[in-house]
């Protein structure tokens, strides 16, 4: 009898098809809910960002029949475009989730694809095939919130397992791993919502794999988030194609000229399909307290701790010395960022805003703050050196004062890491901080309540409409 390791793409597809929601441990299911709350809050916060609006304005003239909602604005467009725009909003603030073992942000591509699909299927059920200007949908029953949550979990699991299975060589080649693995997760989740059988789910994974892309060179600009948003759209497209009988290789992930061997150094089949349903990578998701590259979070914690504990004034600080994990300098080397997007991947900026403004929120990673004279001046006093003995959630920081005093601290586990996670209350506060300016306090609270209670919703598409600014008018 062939082993599941002999055909990992098909094995993964079969798991997506057969996985029983009742067999998911409560802790894992709750983590999926936390991931959903987090990504929805990030999307609401990013929906009005200038880059998100630019993306939509450029594509709007080519958009298809209205079938899904753009968050916050309430504008309607086709499901694929909604997945793209909402996915872009989910990541543009760099405030989304992170699977630390792979540095994948699984929430945005998977959630944006599934929310658009759920809403389209619900609208098609109400209007009938092709009714109300809608294209014919491949299924007719509304997607429940419970179905959405389970598909979301499975999609994130596929994305994260794939990232683990292709190892660090993939990232080292310059691929943007959320773009490349996120498309597989979106395809898997959408296939589950469409109730595809194992053969068609295998095809969906293959169609997604051949679309996988995204260059790390795009970090620090608008295209970084486009990599992630596009993964959601193309993953949804892959599942829709497979639903209609579009075929692909059945060995897309493991074949010699397939995903893992072309984009990486090979495939760890055990990491991909071992202990399916027992070991949950999606249950190890984490959530950011600061809207910037996650490798910056330890040094932000350290600088905030020191400046607040000793009431240090910026003019008194002569120099800041940081010992950091090697990824900090590899990913956030920009010492003089000129705009908000670049500042999110700048170790000097992250430390400077903590020291000067005693905060590291959305406003601290804006275009305006990137050019703030006090922040710019502080950036020049900050130096970092690699220390391979440090974990990615650790840092050693020393601040040297003009009068000769020194203050040091070591962060063992950054806020938001697996060993120091954001609790449910902290996630709710984060959601409200992002959603209140977009929706108003009353509607933001309603959206938050729906997100925490997503498993009880009879129709998941209601979540999107509840997050439109006109929803309660």
C-alpha cells in the first residue's frame, strides 16, 4: 500500500477534503478564531490606506459584476477583485499575523479569498444562478460561519506546512514566502468551501502552485503587499477553475520540476503531510502589537522599556547599541527610510520612534513620521550588530547618555511572540483601535462581536456587509 509520503500533494488535498471540524482541538479552533479577528481588524484599518485606494481605483474600471463587498467603503465588485483589494488592506499596515517558523502571514491571502467567496455564494443562493447580474456560482448553499472558520484554518495550515516543508532555502533565493505559499493556502481554503472532492482539490493546489510568485526585492514598497493580495485572488481563482474541471499536475508540490524543487531546495514530505490533523502549524500563529516587520518587535520592546523606566529624553541620548538576531539586518537594513512603507522595515526607525515618541503604532510608521526631524536625528545614533546566539524574539539593548550614564536591558520574548502572546483582550483592543476610525465605535464593536462569534453565523457573508461603513446607516 503506497505511503501518504509518496504523493504529498494528493495527500494534502485529501486532508483538506476530509478534515472533520469536530476533530479539531478546541485550542486550535480558538486560535483560528483569533487569527480571523486579527486579520479582519487589520483589513479594516488598512482599507482606507492610500495604497489600497490606489489599487482599487486602478482596477475598478475593469471590475466584474458586483458580488462581494470591499471592507469599510461598502463598494461592490467581483469576488476575485474583492479578494485582491481586501487582501491588500489586510497587510498594508504590516500589522497582520505571523507564523514565526516560516515568517508567513497566512491570514490575509486565505481570509480575503474565503470572505469574497462566501459572500458570492450567499448572493448567488439568494438571486439564483446568474440572477441580479451575478455570474453563475459553482454552489448554491450559503456558507456558514462555522464552514468559513474551518476552511480558514485548513487554508492557513496548508500555507504554513508548505513553508516549513520547503525550508529556509526558499526565502534565501529571494522569494516572498507569503506570496508563494499563501496562494496554496487560499486555494485549499476555497476548495473546502466549494466542497470539492480530493481530485479537484489536488487540481486546485496545482493551479495555485503554477501561479506562485512574489519577490522579496519588493519589501518596503507597495508591491510587497501586492504579492500577498495577489496570492488570495489567484488562490481563489485556482479553486474556481478546479471546480469547473480545469486540470493540473497531480504532483505539483513534489515533482522534480514542481513547486518545491524549482522554488526551493526540495520538499520535506514529513513536514508537509506528517501528523495531519494532529500537529497544527496554524495553531502556532502569532499577532503583532506593532505595525512593522516582526523581527523589529524585540528592539521596540527594549527601547520602550528603557525610555519609560528611566524617563529618558531624546536630547540626552548619545547612542543606542543593539545586539540583534541576524534576520534583523537582513530584512530591516534601511537606515534612512523616506516614507512610511520603508520605515516598517527599518531597525533604526523602529528604535527611534520608540525613543522619541514613546510609541510604535500606525502613526509612527507613516510618511509624516518617517520625515520627522527628531526621529531622523535619532536614527543616526542607532547601531545594531548581529548576534547569532539570540533567538528571533530576543534583543540586547544599551542606551548611552551624553553624561556618561548607561542603561541596558535584555528582552527574552518579545510581546506577541509564542512565549509572550497577545491575549484575547489585547486582540480586541487592537481590533477596536484599527476599526473605530474606519467604522465608528458602535459599528466596530458589532463587527468585533461578529468576528469572535463567527462560528455561530448562519451566513458568513454577513461579516463582510457588517464591516461596510454604510451597513448601519
